[in-house]
C-alpha cells in the first residue's frame, strides 16, 4: 500500500508538472505561431499586391480599362485572393469579387489611408461590401513620384482562422503526443525510484520484526538509493548487534531478578506496574500475569505501600517502611523504595524491594519472650534459695527440724534450677548445627525400651498402668541418640506428670508410609482447644502449679517439637479436656530402611 501510494503521488506530481509545462508551452507556441502566421499572410498579401502593381499602373494613369476587370477577377480566383484597384480619390475601378460600380468610395478605408500615408498598410476589419471579416494589405501606386492609386489584396479571416486552427491542432497533437511519451518515460523512472524505496520499506519492516533486511539488489546500485540501502543495511547490522546485547543484558537482569530472594516491583511515575519478580509475587500471594500494567495499589491493597512510593516519586529520595499484610497468618514485609531516573535525571518511576521479615519479627518476639521467661523462671528459685539461706543465717537459734526443712526446700529449688538449665542446654544443642553432625541410624524401639525401663518405677509409683505396642520389625531413623531419647523421655514424663493416679498410658511404635511413628496416649487432664496451639511454646504450661510441684520446667514439649523438626519430622496433638491426650511423632525412616519396606 505504501509503495502504490508513494508511486501514485510521485507520478501524479510529475504528471501535473508535465501537463502544466505542456499547456504553457502550447499556449506560448500557439500564440507565436499565430502571430508568425498572420505576419506571413500579411507579407504574402503585400507580395501579391506588388505583383499586380505593374498591371494596374497603366489603368490608374488613365489608360484603357477594357478587359481589366475580367483580368483582375480571373487573377483573384486563381490565387484565392481578393484584389481591388482604387484611384487616389477612392473610386474603385476594378475588384476581383465584386462589381466596381456597386462599390462605394473607398477613400475612407483605413488600409487606403495608411497606404497613402506610409506607402503600404495592413489592416483586419469587417468588410461592408462582402459582409465578412477581412485582412487587407494596401500598396500605394506612384507615377513620377506621385500617387495615382491604391492596389489592395485581401483574404477572408475565416480562411485565415481555418489555417491557424489547423496549425493549433497540429501543435496540440504534437504536445499531447510528447506529453504521453513523457508520462510513459516518467512512469518508468518513477518506478525505478519507488520500487527500491518500497523494497527498503519492507526491509525495515522485516528488521523491526526481528528478521533480515535482504537488500542485495538495491545495495548494488551506484546512486543515492544504493547509498541509502547500504546505510540501512549497515544500520541493520549495528541494530542487530545492539539488540543481541540488550537481549543478553535483559536475560541477565531477568535471571538476577528471578533468583533474588527479595521481591522487586518496578513502577512508572503513575504507579503502573512495569515488572514484578517471582519472589514479590510469592510474598504478595498474586499471579504476575494478572497485574501486568495494572496499578500498584491493586497489586498490594496496602495504602502504606502506595504512599511510600508516592513520596519517592515526589521527593526523588529513598524511603523505607514496614507493612503488615492481612492474612492467616499475617505477614510482615520490609519495604525499600528508590527512584528511577532517565538520562536527564528526571524521576520516571520507582523500584520497590520487599524483604519478608515475618519470621525475623516472630523470632525477635520469641527471643524477647524467652529472655523474659528465662529471667522469670530463674529468678523464682534463686529468690527462694536466697530467702531461705538469709533466714537460716540470721537465726542461729533456729531449731534443727526447721533448719532441715528449709535446707530441703533449698535442695528442691536447686534441683529445679538445675533441671531448668539442663533443659535450656538441651534446647540450645538441638537448635544448633552440632546435633546434625552426630546423626547416625538408630532403632527407635531400643530408645523406647530404655525409656520404659527407666521410668517404670515412676509409672508404678504414680499408680498408673502402661501398655506398649512396639513393632516386631526394626524402626530405624537417622538421628543422634540423645535427641531421639529427649523426644521419648519428655513425652513419657509429661504423660506421667499430668495423668491422675489410676490412669492408663499407651505407648506405640510402628513404621507407616515411610515414617517412624511414636505415639504417647494418656487419660490425663487433657488440654483445652484454645491452648493446644501454644502448648509447644517455651515455658508454656497448662497447669503452672502442678508443673512446678512435679518439677516441670515448661520446656519439655518445646524440646520435643524442635527435636522432631530437626530430623525433618512432625508432631501432632489430639486432646480433650478431662479425657486425656495423644501425642503422635512422625519421623522419616532411615534411607536403607525405606528401601527395604
């Protein structure tokens, strides 16, 4: 379409210029030829008048006129010219077209007056005698230096117009023929210009679409179009190289953004989204394709994010904040926003970097609570020991039985303090990487058997009944033995501690779906549903008085949870208040055991 339109416009412009030039030349040449033709006719009439001048002189001098009229008429008919012989006084003595007797005096005719004054004169006018337009050439006939008459030759103008019309037609035909020939030649030359331009246009479109230009024929030309084609081919090569470089850089940038743990969101100056990496999409729980080109607020639904970016766009400085995203559980993101600038240092957008700090904030909270709880738990026995020792020290006369009672309390508090420190050390060891270095394959049945033997006296002394259901086949797990023993011991002692006398305990060990399963079920006090989510927190106990009475530290279930998770396992709780609880631990079987199942 571009080629046709350009060719048409170029050709029409050329045709218009050619047509105007042809018309102008035709008008000028036509007028020139008409003027030349009229001058030629005038000279011809003057020459014909001179031819009959000699024949008319004797008659004008008064000679015999017999047969003169006849001769003039024959001569006029022969050459197609009207001849008129006029005396000086204007009397017509002979005329080739009319009878002299019927013609009036011609002394006042302008050609006669002009001939008498100048010797020769030519005029075009309407003839009253024959009633038509005529062109006359009059010649003064002299004898002995005096005018004796006028010889006039004339021709009808319609005959002149016919001759001039033929001349104009001939010029018109020549002009039209030359124009058509020029248009044909112009069309050929126009195509020689437009076809290469069209080829270069298609080549540019192919380059824009990522293809090759392919202009070998056009580049072979040795003119300006060839120069333009070669320049376009050179530009294609440079553009292709730059596009490849940009593509490589784009892939690098995309790989960097995709591999970043931080979320990255880029927006323009109207907060329309330019880019969202996968990490940001995960943090915001969205699909990237659903928000391409959308607004930042639609992506986050958090006004603080949009306000922070608006501040960056307005001030051109960095900004940071912390936002809380609704959800279950709610998440916390740390926001860092920086301006994007163009080559003119104008702010054209902003890039937002998101850091997931939910776990960090949770750990900070846990740390603060842990420090507070540890301080509280350590402070209580220490304060009790200090108070008892001060009392004993300040009363030397204290009876022995009272002193023994106080010292017994100091021993219990010191034992509680020792148990608390021991549990803290166990928890610290489980959370460190050192426990991972001590892993080996252990049979869970052996560990459970040792624990049952160790706590048999506690179970019977509490008036409880313990039933075991242990698999006959090895239940091997990859763990360090001490960590595995902490899980079993803490769950067993927890069941004994919170099950009233006369209660029932069940202990089960089995392999199930590639996991080692350890279950501890009791008929104890149970746990309220509102407290079941917190039971594995450090220092959290359902019945603090009972726990302290039994020597509990509040860290047993926390140790069980962290120990289980350190081995890639999970712990589950089923409990009903007043009816008992079931703790179920699932730990992946050791690789060789899993292959043998």
